[in-house]
C-alpha cells in the first residue's frame, strides 16, 4: 500500500464514518474496485483509521466527554448513598448511551460473519439503497422537542438496535442512529449529538477487537509511515465531516445523502456486472 492509497482511504474513512453513507461499505468498495492492497496487516490499518475518527469525534465533543468522565467517577458513590447527581442531564446521557450499546453485545459475536457476507458489491449496493430510504424518510420527519431528560430507555434501546443493524456494510451507522433518534422525538441537533457520542464506545470497541486480530495476523512495520498518514488524514477529514452533518441537520437536507446513496447503489450494481 502506497502513501497515496493510505491518504485516499483516510479521506474515505473520515468522510463516511460520520456522513451518513456507510464507511465500511465505501472502504470495501474502494478496495474491491480499485484493487487497493493494504497488505497482510490490513486489520492494523483499520485500527489506525478508526483511531483517527475517534480523535475527531472526541475533539468536537470534548466538553461533553469531560462532563461524562467527571460524572462517571461519582456514579457508584451516588448510587450507594442515594445522592442526586450534580449533572442530571449528563447522568441521564450516560445511562441512555449504556442502554443503546446493549444490542451490540448481541450482534458483535456475529460481526465478522456479517461483514464477510456483505463485503461484495451486490450486497453492499442493496444495503446502500436501505440507507438511501432512511435518508429520504429522515428529511420528511418532523423534528421533535425532547430534551435528554425526556428520552426514555426504550428510545435509547431502539437507537441501539438500529446501530446494531448498521454493522452491515452499506448501512450507515450515523444515518441509522440519527434516523432512529428522530423517530423517538429528538430534535435534529440532539439526534446528531447523541449519535456521535454513542459512536465513541462503539468505535473504541471496534479498535480493541481489530487490535486483537492485528496482533494475531501480524503488522507490516515497513508501512507504519503510511498507516500514520492515513490515521491523521481520517482525523482531519472526520472533523470536517462532523461539521457538515451538523450543518445538514440544521438545514434538514438529509435527502442529499439519500440521492447520493441511491446513485452509488445503481452505479455499483452496473459496475459489478462488468
């Protein structure tokens, strides 16, 4: 894998991890159609790309993350002594994020098999069409007014189920969770924020699992420079992508991504027969 290929894949990962068009679907398609060889240590490169996007979301929402970490330290003592949290909204956010992660524990053992089953163009094209439908429906959904304290545990569980479904390459994780959040009555801004914050433990889990696999498959140390450049690229582009999604949410123009996904789906279907 060359440095240019690492930069290219870093751009793809940084954009599509947060823009609702499916990062895994795009990476699989790029590697399939452009014959990009990431070497025997492909898994380690995936770790680097995920670390880049993890940095991006942590940088944008660092204030919320600091508040969450402060409250996490006090959860157990407050629970034992039945004390009220000094940050009720942050405490509620923590509980909701934890609930939203539960479906992943069910789907993660089958994650690699699902990824392999949907790693070829035809299944990815079908999944992209599903993402497109969600984006069109999202644009037609009226924004709710629920604050974080009004969101119920069943709402968080629904969002988590959509996130678990999005483990399928071609179905956007951010798109699916934002769509589900809007269906529960969240405002567009809150749906986007909740989607990105709940992505932090999800991306971190993916990093840890891939890192474990990378240690067993081996790391090509001669490509560390390219991997580092890919990670930095993913981080910088990810920062831009988060801003774009927040802007699109404010303008309620998610159908732009719907048109993109359905167009790409058709192109992939046609290209797969040649």
